[in-house]
């Protein structure tokens, strides 16, 4: 059961800061945590939420480089669905002035996943053609935006007119109706170099068949709820690759590279080179509705809670 409770603000210990939360990002993984369907199950009770944006309210002993009033983004793992949260100074990033709190709170996971998937795992080059499944989701829209930024041509597949419109606004050259047109995608778009797949289900095998020689099918998640069984003969044909992406595990194992990636993304967003979509916002008291809408795939892009 989810419940909103009143508690005293925590005090930051050595090396930590207290962040006054202006917005907390709501991610698919948060819904899995709450439903007990994630591979990590925190002991009860716990406060979900991993991405927050706000201002530094207080600093602990030994903290350098941050002062009260600084605008920051923080990745806290758990505890973000609150009006105040303690974070290690190493978990903070400074926010560019042009990035609002709600957009910032929904930025890092989606955009870091997209950049890690496209540049490091799929080895995307300028001029490559990318097919993004679930292009109206948070990771999907980020993949469209990052793909455009990397110089690729992006084809978006999404399940509603609103989501297809958002993908086109994010930089997709073409948006197709995922339920009705994916089966004929190759006839619509020609061959593609990379498939970005956060959806799974029966669309994965159909998308795999669109890959040209040495094409890469990038598996990010299974928002459909179904883990696909990709046909091995279609992987063998044309020397295709299936590539897994677990950005969270990589980020924990490579904190220096992850920090550099977040700084690069925030700089690009601050300069207007990346154009993250403003999220759907909910008051903190409506956290259950936000999670249900996310699980029901009723949200275009991302969702954020406003304490």
C-alpha cells in the first residue's frame, strides 16, 4: 500500500547534502519496485523514487563545491518521492538554468540509457537509420532525440497519434502506427541499421526482420510485459547482432564514465542541442495514479511528481 506521510526533514551527514525536492521523476522501474516485480526487493517500508531535481537546502561536513541554493539533479536510488531527500555529493549534478525542475527530474535515466545504448552499445554513426519501438515512452523519446543529435535518421513506432506526434516533434523523420504498420515496416522505410527495443513482445521479431546486413537489435526492456523469443535464424541471416543494454549496472560499475556522460548530456540540453519533452506532472499525493498511468502506457514521454 502506498501512503503519503509527514516526517521531519532528514539531516545531511558528512559528505552529503539535503535537497529540497521540486520534482521527482517517475520511472517504469519505480512501478516495478512498488509492485514487488523488480529483481531487487527493498525491505518494507521503503520510499520509492530515484531521480529528483531541486535546490540544495543544507550541506554536511566535508562537502565542497555545493552551497545552499544551488540547483541540482540527484540520482538517489530510492527515497526520491519526498519533499526533501539526503544525497551524497557524488550523486549530484548541477542543472543548467534553461532546464526546469520537472524536465530535469525526468532526464538522466532516459537520456543516459539512450546515449549508452546508441553510442556505446549500438555504435551508431551519422547517417545510420534507426527504428525506435515504443517511441512515445520516456526512453523512446530520448532515443529519438539522442539519435537525431548523433546524426542518425530516426523512424518512430508508437501506438497512439499523440505519441507519434511527440516523436516527430523530437526529430523523427517518420512515425508509424506500431499495432498496424510494424509488420509492413520494411516496405515503408527500407532497411534499418539499428532497432532500439524497450518494448519486447511480438513486435521485437518483426522489427528484427527490418535490419540490413550487420544491423544491430538493441534490447533495452520489456514494457509490453512479454519477453520475446527472437528467431535465431533471423539473427544469423545478414550477420545481424542482438545487443543487451543494462545501463544501470554499467553506471554503478563505471561511475567516472557515467558522471562524464551526465555532464555531456546536461551541457547539450542546456545549449538546446537536446530537446527533452516536458513531463506529465502529478501532485505527490497522486503517486498511485502516476504509477498506474505509467504501467498502463497512458503517459506520453515521462511523468513527474511535484511535492
